C-alpha cells in the first residue's frame, strides 16, 4: 500500500527514533509498504518518520542511480554503477559506527522536502551496524553514493534533515520555500501528508 509522505514542518521529522524488536506489530507489511511508497515517489530511500512512525527503520534502493540513458555520459565509474545496481536493503535499529574520509559534495533532495535540492557535504565512507528484516545483525562498510543514501536516511531516524547540513546563507535563501511547504503551498507527484496541529 502506498502511504502518504510526511512533509517539512511535521514534528515527527524532528524526533530521535526508537529501536524496535522483531515482534513489532505488522513489521513485514510496513517494510513492504515503505518500498512501495518509495517507488511510487521515485525515491532511493525512505525512513519510517517520513510515513509518520518514529522508529529506527529505513529502506534503501540505489538502483536508479545506476540507470544511464542511451547517449548519456555516466556520472559514475563502472565499478560504482555495478555496486549501485540492485543495491536494495532494509535497515532496522541502525547505528553508524564510523564515518571517515574527506568531505565530498553531492546534490541531495528529500521526499519530505519537495522540489528543493542543495549540495551537502558528507564523509565518503561509513561503517554501520544494523538488523535486516529477519533480525539478523550486520556490520558493513559502504562508500560513495550508497554511503550517501544511507547517511541521508540515517539522519532521518536521528531527527535531522539535509537542510540542517547546508550553510546559513543557503538556508536563508530557501527559508521561504520551506515555509511554503509547511503551509501546503507546493506540488508533489506523490501522496503527501501535511501536519495539522491538534486544536
């Protein structure tokens, strides 16, 4: 089932999310719904707070980055394209153990912040501990664009948005657009959910 994606201004996006266990009610259906929602919105990652659940769960599928249009110059090396093609994973109760390397810039967007993209600096390599859908524990190291997608989704479960990572001047420039999103003055090609404060 395709779920509505929570947009900027909803307090759930600012919550530090909590761990879950394998008995979390409806977990396997929730994961399926998250993938379906992400694909319907043409995303490469989706975190639980984006569908209004403050739990440490996110899904990633980096395959779209590996798609190169005919006649187009590939943005990545053949090795990177191979890594990204078919990279699909579920991360439960993730903890980043280490981030290393020299900061690199990449243009990021977010399904919860429609139509806004900015260059964000992040470390190129990370080591992460997480559980998969079967609650099997993994400790793995990733780099490049895959690391970037994981870092972006991991930030969501920590209550951090990519707009928090840009300079004050850039943030000021987009503040009007961010305010518009909180008021529902935006267009998205997917189902969204606007925060309504309880009266």
